[in-house]
């Protein structure tokens, strides 16, 4: 590809449309005066090639490329270049069919910029790709040598010269790729670091936490399962126990009621015996009283009066003795107090000396004295108020009054209770007599009731003996209705499916009489059973139309069907005896398995089930095709040289060994086999439900007579129950029953009154004793009151004196001495007073002693009189002893019988309570069973397992009490866990684990990418080294050849600096006449230009471009050297187009076409001239 024509309009100095036509494919020169616009033509070419560094075209911005920067009315610059593209081998990629390529670039003042390729808008990248494909990269040009570049080359350092070599070799792009790869590597590493940070700081801690929570959740979930099992075990045990109690309670109630009737009989007998004994006692007592008269009563009253008098006199004596003892004690206390006073006087003398030292103790003493004073005053006030002590709330007189009121109240209540007891006893006796008179009537009623109950039990037993349970028939009828509904539903489904599969049905008329229909096997589609539903589409595609073929036993049967079978549609018949099946050879099957794996390629025949007699037909339909899981596996099986067998994918795509492929959309693929599969399943379900329906109807037929008999017995049972309840109601309303209830009530009232009387008797005795004690206390208190008051007054005075003394001692040493002296004087006075009191007490004691002696004599006299009367009474009583012993025996026996009767009544009440308890327990257990059945629906289905060995309800294997304790512990544990457990943890853990796996996968991918990038960088470095070495050798040879051509007698070469490798850099060495110069500074300016030009041309020659542009490269050369350059270009670059700007005739005279530029009226123009030898 080379430039054929350049058209400029509004570009730099070319204001008007200027066409520069007829460029030579090889050597073109442009010349003209300075400023005439010759370099602008080169700039326009660079402009179209897409230069971005505008300094290369001597402009600061794109607007400067427009003629006079748009100031002359021209606001856009347009350059079009026509390239000759006739040589297809050197054509840009994608443009081989275009003989010419026109590339246009236009800029408008204001910044708009557009490209056109062959008249069509194109993106800048598209234009760059076009030129890059033919090695015309204007932004990194090795084909472009502008003014000033020649001199720069020799000033380059070794690394810069090496970079030029890299440009020529094309390894600079290796560096670019390497930099990009390193940047990518850094990005990958930053991503790895970011992933590691995310894992360490967020994902892994969260995952660990969720793992712990998941463990806790699993523990909770397992605990819930155990809890449910334990709950069921405990509920089952409760159910079994309640059911057992409910069933056993009826029998036990009857037993207890029988025992109650026996107890009633014993009670009546005992009461009769007691009545007889009472009559005997009354008779004996009357006889005794008649014989003895009133003598015993008179003596007894006398003894009682003397006894009371004796007690009163003894009480007076005791009071006087107590008073005498108290007075003596008071006298002794006064004597002791006098001694204390004397000692206190001595201590006061001692205390006066130690007053100063005892100030601290006196403070403590004052507090104690204050407390004692309060206690003394409290006791003193209590004695004044008549209390026994200061802590009593009431005085003794008030207490005595309350006690007497309590005695009177207790005595009144006791009399009332005794009256009530006697009334109850009389009434009880009367009612018992009436009850005995009605006994025969009660026995007849009882017999009738027993007979009715036995009749009811017989009917109930007959009902229970029937092998029929209530509700059994209704349950069966409900099941029959459900099964009928299911059968009808399945029949509807079969009808719909059969309608959809009408084309698979094969109907025919028997071709002859007695035709054996077993000869016709049926349609292929109905004779197979697909083993894996996912292969239905593939199998349907494999079989194709053969699915509708009809299989028969022989060809003669097929012939009969075709001739006389009255077939409604065209069919293909497969006779089993004539069909030639084809099956893939086992060797080929083994090869296919070895190639793609057994699970990826299976013979279609192995994926269907069929009867063995149909094998040949099935091999004909399915034996020649592989079913493959993936397209790749199907492709390899079909096109492999050893296999070359048709294959079908699961989606229905077909691969033929011949290269024919069939695929695409298969709407409803596999529907036929799927519908047949559904039809077969529906038929199977229908048969199951029909069989179950038949069994249910047989059971209903069998149970009908039993149900009728059961319902008759049930009606009889209900009738007898109603009759029994009516009779029981009448029995309870008869006279005997009412009397029995009344007797029971009276006995209960009598028992309660007797127990209350005993309690009141004890209360009365306690109150009397309390009155006696209080009266004695009052007498004692009156006798000692004055002495106690004086004693407390004395103590109070002492305490107050001590307090005053302590208080005064605290005021100072002198005051304390004075107080102690005063206290001493007070003690002396107190001694005198006490001595006076002592004399008075001694006189009183003497008087009391004489009174006590008189009282003792009086008591002795009274006691003698009492003893005489008592001896007389005892003698009379000895006479009555014989009569009393007989009465006593009768009374003891009566008491024993009464005790036995009360125990019997107590036992009867216990049994009645037991009956009520058992009836309530039965009712509660029945309710409990119903509630458990209602609350826990699973009991109905699992109750047959309750208590059985080896089941979850084995009560022998596990103790129910321990199970209940375990349940409570587990409930508490689960309740605690439930508050802490995170119920969403499984989903959260799975999500976190997915995030972790995703991050690890990304990390692994990035790590793999890093290793690949590092490997690529190493490969690039190695490849770059090899390429550079080859380039260096070739450029070095060309450089020496070109330089010796331009400057005969010289040599030039490129070599690494001393001690370095060529990869570190290259420097230029030159020799004249075989002598190598030490420095290039020894060369003249022309020699340096030739040397630089030779190096540049050697680099250009290494990888020739279709176009080279040279701008005044011969500026520093003389004419002969300029001519050498022209010849050298023709010799070394025969396949490239050169466009050279030069002012020297020696250069452009060698050009095939010469363009001369002129600047006329502010606008550049161009004139084309062809070299003379070309004319």
C-alpha cells in the first residue's frame, strides 16, 4: 500500500483545494523555497495518519492547522489521501477487497474532528487500527524522520539507542504489555489484599460466630425432637393410666356399694343390742334406788359440803402462811438494805476521795440508773393500778371479771349442747324404730333394683361380645366415598390422557374368526418404559416415527391386519420374526465409554424397559443411537473415527457421523413419552384404589348384619338404662329411704354435738381454774402490795438519788464532793427510816404467826368431820357395789357396742366418700381421655403401641416418673436455649459460607491469574531478549554496509558499553582506515550526519514500512554525499515508497517524481515534475 494522491483544503498554507496527484510508488521528492509549504505536505500526511503530538507538525493545537487559524473566513481544514491497495499481500486487515483506500480527516474551528474511510464516517480507533496493521504508527514513528532528528540520534545514550532498536524490532510493545501486566498484577494483589482483609475482619469472624450459633441451633433442634418424644411418652402414659382407671372404676364402685350395704346391716343389729342394754340398765337402776332410798344422797351432800368447807379453810390458811412468809422476806430485805446502807456510807467516803478519777464511769452509771428508774417506775405504776406486773395490759380485777364472764358463757353453751344431745338421742331412737318397721319394703325395692341392674349388665355384655365397634360402619362408608371419588378422578385423568394420546391407540377388527389378539403386541410407544425421565426428549428424537409402529409376531399376522383389519389410519408394522435389528457393536460402546465416560454416553436401548420377547423390535428402534448428556460428548461420539455413531443430546440435538446436525427449538419435546408415563402411573394408581374399594365394600357387606344386631342391642340398652334411672328415682322417694337419710343426718348432728360438748367441758374447766388462780393472785397481791410499793419507792428514791449524784459528779470535782456528803447524810436518815420500818414489820409478823396457828386448828377440826362423813358414805356404797358391778358390766358392753357403732359409721362414711371419689375419678379420667384424644390427634393412630415392648412407648423400659423429670428439665433447658438461639442461623450460615466460598474462589482465580501473568512476563522477557538479539545482529550488519556505502573507506558498528550486556544499552563505534575512533566528537558535522542517517536507515531496513517520510535529512551534507543517499535509497529500499523533502539537487535528481512548491498571494501551490529518465 502506498500514497497515490493527496488533497488539501484549508490546511495550513493551502487555503484552497489543492490536489497533489501522481505519487510514485518508490521515490518522490518535494522541493521549494523556504516557507513555500513543502513541509506542510508532510504535515498533512501525518495529520491524516492520526498524529496526537502536534509539536511534530509544528502546531500547539488543532485550530492552528486551519488556514490562518480561521481568521480568513476558512473555518475548517480537510485532508484526503488516496492509497493504492492493489497489492493484496500488503493490504490492511479487512480491506483486501478494496483496490483503493481513501482516508479523510477534517477539523472545524471550535474543536469538531471527524474521520472518513472511503467516504464513510469512522472512529479514530478504526483509522489507527488500519494504519497500525501496515506498520504506520504515526505516534511512535520509525518511518518518519523529521528535521532535527538526525543530529539527536548521535547525542543519545546507550539505553536510548537500545530503545530505537526495540522500536525497530517491535519489542517496545512487549514493554507496554509488561507494564500493563505489572499494573494488572498490582491490581490483582490489591484485590487479594482486600479479600484477605475482608476475610480476616468480617467474613471469618462472622462465620465463626454463625458456626457457634449453628451448633447451638442444632443442639436446640435436636433437643426439640427429644422433647417431642418425651412429651409423647408422658402423654401416652397419662392416657393409659386414665383409661385404666376409667375402665376399672365401675367395678370397684359396685364392690364398695356392696360393702356399704353389709355395714348398714351390721349397724342395725348393733343398735338393737344397745337398746336392749339400755332397758336392762334402767330396770337395775330403778331397783337400786327403790332399795336404798335417799340415804346415799344425804351423806353425799354432807361430804360435799364438808369438803368445800375444808378447801375454803385450807385456802385461808395458805393465804395467811403466804402473807407471813412475804412479811418475813420483807423484813429480811430491810435488814439487808440496812446492811447495804451502812456499806454504802463507807463506799461514799471512799468515793469522795476518788471523785475526780470516776467521772467517766459515772456517765455510764447514769445511763444504767435511768433505765432502772424507768423499770421501777413502770413496776410501781403497775402495782398501783392493781396489775401483777408492769407489763400486763389489764389489772387483776379486770382479768378476773373477764374470766368469770368466760365461765358463765362456757357453762351456758355446755348446758345447751347437753340438751341438744338428749333431744337427738330421743329422736334417733324414735326414727330407728320407724326405720325398722319399713325394712321389708326396702328389701323388696332393693331386690327389684338388683334384678334390673343384672338385666342391664346382661344386655351390655351381649353388645360388647359382638365383633363390631360403634362408628365402624360409618368410617367404612366414609372411606368408600373417598375411594369412589379418587377412582372417578383417576378415570377422568385417564380419559383426558387417552384423548391426548389417540394417535398412539391401535384399533383393528379381527381379520378372521377366533383371531388370537396376543399376536398383536401393540404400538412401540406403549410397549416401553422409560427408566430416566430426563431422557424422554432424547429417546423420542431417537425413535422418531418408529414410536407409532405396530409390533406383531409374524409377517403373516401383519398381512392379515393390513388386508382385513379395517385399519383407520396408515401404520408401519414390525414383524418380530423378520425384522433385522441393528445394535451398536460392544467394541464401539466400549470405545464411547472410554472416550467420554459411561455416564455421558449410553445406548438408547439401555434407557428403556421392555419384555424380552420384544428385544428384536426394540433393538431395531433404539439400538443404533447413543444418548449423550452434553453437546460436546455427542460431538465426540458422532465424529470419532473409531465410533462414528449417531448421537442425540438430552435436549434433542442430533449429530450424524456424516456431519449433518439437527437441532434448535423442540417445543414440547418428550411430551409423548411423558404423557404415556403419566398414563401408566395413573392406571397403576387406579388399580390400587379399585382394589381398595372392593375390599371396603366386602367389609361393609360382612358387617351389615352385625351392625343391625348391634343397633338393636344398643336400643335395648338405652331403654333399660332409662327404666333403671326412673326406678332409682322412685326408690329414693320412698318412705324407708327418706327415714334412712334422716337417721344419718340425726346421727351426724348427735356426733357433732357430743364432740362439741367435750370441747366445751374442757373449756369450762380451764376457765374455772383460771378464775381460782386469779382470785388467789388478787389476795396475794393485796397482802404484799404495801410492802412492794414501799420497796419500789425505796428503789426509785435510791435510783433517783444515784442519778442526781452521777449528774452532779459530772459538773466538777467540788460539786461532786458536796453531793457525796449530802448523799451520806441521806443514807444515815434512810438507815433510821429502815430501822423504824423493820420494828413495825416484826410486830406485824408476830400478829400473823398467832393467826396462822388458830387457822391450823380450825382446818384440823374440819378435816376430822369430813373424814367421819366419808367413812359412813363408803360403807353404804360397799353395799351398792354388787348392783353397780352388774350395771357397770352392761354399761361397758353398751359402750363397746357404741364404740363399734361409731367406728362402723365412720367406716361407712369413708366408703361413701371413696365411692364419690372413685365416681369423680372415673368422670375426671373419662374427661381426661377425651381431652387428650382431642388435643393430641396422634393418640388415635399410635395408641395400639402404648406400653408395647420395643416401641417408643415401652413403659417397662423407661420409668414414667423419671421421664416426667427429664421432660421438665429438658423443657427448662430448651426454654433457656430458645431465648438465646438464632432460628435464622442456618440460612445465615449458608449465605455466609457461600460468601466465604465465593471470596475464596475469587481469591484462587486471582492467584491463578497472578501466576499466569508472572509466567507471561517471564515469557515476554525471554522472547524480547531473543528478538532483540536477532535485531541487533541484523541492524548491526546493515548499519556497517550503509555507512560504508555513504562514506567509502569507513566501518561502523553497534556494541554494548564495556563490561555490559547488549540489554543494558548500545553505543555507536566508527573506524576510518581500520582505526576505531575513541569518540564521535572527532567526526565532522557531515560525517556525523551520515553516521546518524546510516543508523536510522539500517533500523528502517530491518522491518520495512510501505511509506517513509524524510524531511531535509541532507541539510548538513555536500552534493556528493547527497547523491550517495539517493542511490542508497534506490538500492536498499526497492519495495517502499519514499517522500523526501530536500533543497539539494543531488537528492531530488535521483527521485522518480519531483513536486515543487511555491507561495503565491499568501497561498501555497504545487507543481509535479517527472524525472527525465522516466519520460
